[in-house]
C-alpha cells in the first residue's frame, strides 16, 4: 500500500485550523508565532476559549496535544517515542504513555466494512459474531467470532475511512514540518521531513493487514517447534487488506498474569520471553516491534502468545552478527572491544575522540548498572541520547533505536514478573552459542548458492581485472606514486605478488569445488563424517595450501 495510490493530496484547512487551535490551547503560541501561523490564524486563535493556566511541563503538554489530535498523531507520537535521538529523553518518555484506546465504532459500520471487504453477508461468513469488541484501538477494533466449522476466531477490522483521515493528516504534517524547517532554526538539524517519511512508511505498513498476515505466518514458522511460544494462525479466506481473521487466543495480558486464573510462573515466563526475543533478533533478524502488555498474552503451562504483527523490526544478518559481537564486549566490560566494534560497524568514525568516548562509556555502564550490567536495552537507550549522538556524530541504523526500545520494554516486563530478572544472565549463553556456530570453520560447507556464485565470479573476474589494471599501468593510464630503488627489485616484488594471487585463486577454486561436491552429496561418504570423500580431501588440500601461503606471507613480512 502507498498513499500515492489515493490521488493528489490537498491541504484540509478545516483540519489545519483544528490543529492550530489545539496547539494554541496547550500554550504552543511561540511555535505558531515563529512559523507565521499565529498571524495567519489570528482571528481563529482569539475566538477560541483557551486554558488560562496549565500546570504542566512542555513534554506533558506535547502528550496532551497528540492525544487530542487523534489517530494519526497518536501513532506519530508512538513512533517519536522510539526516537530519543530526535526529541530527547523527556519527550520520548512522555510520548511512550500514548495509548491506542478510543471509543468503539458502531456495530453497523463494522458489519458493513466486513461485508464490503469479503463480498458476502456477515451471516454467511461467520456462524456467530460478537457485536461488542474485545479490543478497540485507533486504527482497528477486534471482535470475537465463530466460523461455521466451530473454530473460534478473532476478527480485526480497520476503522471505516481511517485511511483518508490519515492521508489528510500526513499532508498537514508535511506542510507544518516544512514551515518548521524553514522558519525555526532549532528544527533545521532534525530532518523533520525525513522523520515524517519514516512515519508514513511505518503507518502504511500497519494499515496493510495482508502484510501483517504474512509477518504473522513468518513469525509462526520460526517458532512452530517451540511449545512455549504461541502465534495465531491466519485464515486467508476470511482476510483482506482491511480485515484480518485469525485464531482467538484465550489468554491474559502478561501484566495481569499474577492476579489471574492462569496457571503460569512469572519467572519462567520472563525467561521464555527473553530467550524468544533474543532468538528473533540474533537468529532471524526479524522481531516483534510492539511488545506492550496488550500484545503479549499468557496461557496455562507457561505459554507465551504474541499478537499484533503490524510493527516488525528488520535487521540485516551481517549487522546482527556484528551486534552480537558488540553485546559480548558490553557484557564483558571490554571498552576497547566496544569502541573497535563501533568503528567496525561504522556507528562512529575514526575522527572520534576515543579517550573522551571511553570515559562516556564508563559513565554509562558504571552510573546506570555498576559492575553488573543487567540489561542491554538500557545501554542502547543511554548510548543513543541526542547529546552523545551529536558529540560523536553517531549514525545508527533505522531499527537500532527501535531495538533498544523493544529490549527496554522487555526488560521492564521481565522485572515486573520477576524482581531479580537479569536479561544478560538469560541471554548471554544464547548469544555466545550463536556466535560460536557462526565462527565454526565448517560453516563454509553451508554456504548458500549465492555465495558460491560470488566466489565463482571472483575467481573468473579477478585475473582479467588484474590483467586490465596492469595493462593500464603499462600504458601510463594509472598514476602510481612510487619511489623505485631498482626496477629489478620492483619486478621481483610484482612477480611474487602475482604468484601469491595465483595460489590464492587456486585455493579459492578448490574450496568452491569441494563445497559444491559436498553439497551435491555425490561420491563415497567418508567414515564418521558422512561427507563426500573426494570433496573432503579437496577441502583439506585447500586448507593446507592456505596455511602454507599464510606462513610464507608472514615470514616474508
């Protein structure tokens, strides 16, 4: 889904007036003055009855503004609550209090929406359908229903006309954001337009229930063998982009578990949740991005259920490997390791004042955690404060800060279930196990086809590339700044370099060939290993040659 599908965007002046009135009501007149809107809407502001006194801080007033402006701004505030690097900790913490709960739509409007989406009368689709929703949020509400085969389901229905309302609000956001960037100097460095773009992408995904269904199925596949993790199944026949029908989860909110009839142990649920989340992050790079208590349900026998897959975090697997190494350094209190890993991940650059950064890292760890780091989310959130990001020109991937917020929520929930909950104690063995598996030299046998093709391409293209480069150098087409004591010495060194490259290419070819043979499963299996004898022998020869080449290079250097 993309908002461009809905035609041209026109500024809704009636809605703009409403927004300006609410900003004035909560004492943001100064912002209106700087943008020029106070002058343009002077009559409107004078004609409204505003609060004479408001005993609230600026972050608290911002929260009230977002709440009163409704769906789009509530969602925008929730996104901003994950970006303390932009709005600061105080505002981020205040916006984290935003709740989706809104008055429910009438049953008749929901019934019409379902019948339009599924092209059938409600009675033909469901045997029973509860008129009262079990949950009501800003974008959708959920009703309990029964299919004709007796299956109990939850039906999530998008609120009628919500897309048009969000589209109008985003148009106004862009207009106001442009004014802030052009006319208010404090906002010129915050990339307001980029933040609105990020919000639009996020909310478009959340409005697409077909995408949510795919996320749910993908997540369920990952944990289908884990009896302690429960994920509802989607029913495609009864689902569209605006209607999502799935298994009804008969559980209680994780925050209400202790006072419920559910037979489950808080400590066990905390550990199960932590392990599950770290598997999502470090094993799959795909994690549930909205772990508030309403989306985590508990059933009997210590079963944890995930619902609402509209917001998902995605991490590149190379980044995940690097992140696991970074967390290992953090847990081990290895400051040099942390800094080197941050440089390697390009989160900071080599112009950073390393000595100053080391002192700041010591402060983060010592002041917040002492000698025993209990959570990683807190570390990420402390590290990504606006002051530190500005001081060290920190560049974080899009989902890195979301990850910090998710881990922070997770750790708060864990301590609510178990006061002695320690994320590190639970997850450190898992992280180190995953790292050891990835560092296992035998993983070369598990390379995917694409990596084998890449090695093959390198093997095919490198000689030609070297030849072309040397030819250009010979013709004087490449400038080389060299001080040559002897042309013979240069020629000898060049011969040695070419010899080494040739040997390296032969080794690479042997490795690729052995991997292909082993993957094909052909040849006589070697005793004890089960791999192809020919492939194994070739691999060992390649390994021996590689070791010899490394020894020769080290000795000559």
